C-alpha cells in the first residue's frame, strides 16, 4: 500500500480498488455492500437505498454539462443501477473564497434542472467556504436516497450465455472534459454524455425478470467496470472489440494522446448483464429513450467461477483486460 495519496488513487483503476479495499472496507466493513453502487437499508415497513459521492471535476463547466448537472446525474445513476427509485438528494458545497457567485448560480440552476428531469428533490444541504487557494473553485458532495423494491433489483443469478449490453458510445465524457481543459490546443466537437438514466432503467426493471446486474461505467470506464463484475462474481466475460460503439472523435483523440477508450469515463451510460432470452426485448426498451438509442450487445458471460474479462479482436484472438492501472485523466467527475 502506498504511503501517500496520488491523483491516480482517484482514477477508478487498480489504485482506487486497493485504496477502497485496504482502507475503507477494512475500516468500515460492509464488504458485500462495497461491491455495488448503492447500499440497500432494511427499515421496518420499507427498504431504502443510499449512496454518496463527491465531485471535483475540472473544469467546472464542460460541453454537455457542469459540475452541478454531474452531481445530480451521477448520484441518481448510482441509485438507479441498483434497482432503486431515486427520490431525494442532499448536497454539500465546499467553495473557495473569491469564487464568482454568478458561476455558483449557474451550477445550482443546472442541479435544479437535472433534479427536475430525474424526478428527485434536493432536500438538505450544507455550505463551507475555505481560504483562497485551499480549493479549486467549488467541490460538491451529494447523498442520494431511493426506494428499493427487491422484486425489481439485480438478481445476480448469472448463467453462461448471459448477454452484456452497453447503452451507447463509450468515452464521450472523458474526451469532452479533456478537450475543454484547453491544454492540448485542440477543439473536438463532442459533448459529455452526462445524463440521469433512472427513467430508462426503471422501465427495464419493471418489465424484465432476466436482469442480472446493472452498473454505470464512470471512472475507469467500460473495461474496469466489467473487470470488477467479473472478479466480484467469479465470471468469465468476453466482449467483442468490433461491437463496442466508439465515436470517431473519441477514437481520433485516443490515438493522438495514447488513451484507450475502454478506460475512459462515462457519465450517461449503463452496462447491463441480462439473460440471453430477454436481451432483445430489453434492447428494444432501452432504445425507446434518447439515452439508450444506441444500445447494443457487446459480449456475453462465457463461464462461471473464473473471474476474468477478455477482449475478442476482429481476427478472433483474445486478450486479458485488467483494471485501469495508474492515472489516465484525473479530476474527471
């Protein structure tokens, strides 16, 4: 275990995994709950789901969104992929002295608009101001609370032949944020996919019984999220490289800077592992929504009790994929 925190610890890859496992899970326990994006709490008479997240993205405003929109959508999605119905959010702001109030108003308006779209209420909050130079503008922490119906959650009953679905192109958010920083002097016409997915996923949960698991591939991207699923539930998963949707702009920037789109962050996509029998009906449901219009099957579960992710190339060869190792793009969410 490293002795100090590096930026790579916040990138969603191997160092993030070890930090969570060796510090937070070791201290707090709840190993089973740590395998999911939100925890279900049993309360007499009802079940609720709770998640919390912090947002430190740079820059605060980017094509397709802002830290405010991201804070709401990111928290809503963590609840939604767990099968919960998002209901309430709390938000805490850490604001740097000298931060423009006009920008803060834009951020809060974006939060209110996204909350309205998602059908959630912001019910509590807190504000702290720190000395100039002690923060980078503004940081936001959120907690999301949702209602959980165990009949519509993730079954986790995996079988060989289960289909892996992605709800659209990958890497859009990562490249939109990268180019908006202006560090490369390159203008790429692409917007972040930042969006709340709860309405789309609710339809799938309500009309399907073959949903094994749903996750949102944020930090660490598609590959890291699938590696986590494969290892956590002892699955062998094979995804086909030629089936994975990637925009030309994302491919081009990745070639230019040496990034792999499989590891770029997304903020409006979901991975679903579903029964082979229901994959077509679930695809049709997803495609009814703008956020899922480009949904496609990209692979399948090929074995149980193996715990690995393989990428099948266009020529039929396969290679092992691991978690993101090191730092690709910090301050992405």
